[in-house]
C-alpha cells in the first residue's frame, strides 16, 4: 500500500533526497571510503553479490543501521555532504514514528493488543537502504533490483516522485507502483508472513531501470533483534490453516537470505515446513 498524510514533512523528504544524491554524485574514490566489507551489510557498495559470474543489478547501494543507536557504525556514514548525518537522523526518526504506528495497527488487525508486535521484536531495529539507479542505455536487458521479498517485518519506502521503477508481482504479472507524490510505500515483509502463518504474504517486488532518468529510492526496514525466534502465532493456526512455517531464529534467517542471490521468494521457503502431515 501507499500511505499519505503520514506527517513526514515534505521538506524533510526532499532534504533526504538531496543529501543522498549529493553523496552518490561523488567520485567513486570518495564513496569507496565507506565501502562495504565482505560479509557485512553496512556501507556503500553492491548488495547481494554472491558469485563472480552473476549478472549484477544496475544499482549502487548505501546501507546504514540507524536504530538502536548503539548498533550504528558511524565509519560508514558519509561525511560529505556535511548535513548527511543530521538529515538522515531527522528523516529516520520521523519514519520511525510512522513505523511504530503501523506496527500498532497491524497488531490490532492480527488480533493482538496494540503493543504486542513491537514488544515481540525485543527491540525494533531500523535500517536505511538508499538505492541509486543510474540511467541505463538498455533498460530491457538489466534489472535495477532483482525480484525479492524483504526479510523485514515491514518496509517503508520513499520513491522519487517523477520516475517510476518499482513493480510488485500480482497474480503472476509485474504491476508498476506508480509514485504518489510524497507517499510512503509500505511492504509486508517475511516476518509478518511467518507470524501470520501465511495469511499476510510478503510482497514480491523488483525495480526496473530507466533509459533517461536516474532514480533513487529510500527503503527503511523495520525488523526484530537477531535472537528473536519467529514462528506463526497459535491463534492463526487451526484445522483449515495448518502450521506452514517452522520456528526460525531471526538472525539466522536474515543471514541466509542475504547470502543468496535474490530469487523471488526463494528464501521464505527456508522457513516453510517441508512436509505437511495431514491428520484425519
Ligand atoms: C529494496 C527495494 C525498491 C525500489 O530496497 O528492498 O525493494 O523501488 N527497493 O528501489
Ligand atoms: Ni525490497
């Protein structure tokens, strides 16, 4: 879904876009000061590189863990432009407010008390991934971002207003998510899919490239702490809805999903119970 009237100031959204673009415009040498290390997700680089012969997606990425504060790795936060840190913090704190509200509503929708979902995270982790897609001469030959679902609980995504690119898989077709100015796109992630025993499925999506225009997107992921064990809620399982997912430790789940090339929803299969035994 896309949400509007979320209260995040449009000036702040624009400032976030400006500082991110200033960063991506820097020479590679400058950006490489924040280069991702292998086996780590923080910093500037190319996410999901798992083999040397893989066709890479047409994108550059900057990933930062924002909350809780003590998990930040400030050496990966751009120091150019100067306002990058301050604006990223202001933007992220506003998105956190919206995210908390969404988690409360989802809690109620899933038949729980308002604060239950947030509580189950132990601590809600918040990461920001800025995706930068340069224009591409042959947009039909390469994807901006391969099909995947987010391993988060939910994702809140800010898009550019004037350049489409995001698509979701709906009934076998790729459907563009046409930007609504200053809206936030909300994705259901894998954690909600598992907690709801598949009632609320994480959305499969991808990004396509554009021949003439660059595009940037800003994905805020909310997810549980590594040591949280995620499994379907008892109240979402019954004779008609057998338990579909086994218990997974979130940290293990996240790491295995980052290690594979993005292949649609292949990583959610890891959590699926392999053989359902139907008892008469
Ligand atoms: C992501 C993502 C989509 C986009 O970062 O997980 O799906 O529109 N981004 O760039
Ligand atoms: Ni995504």
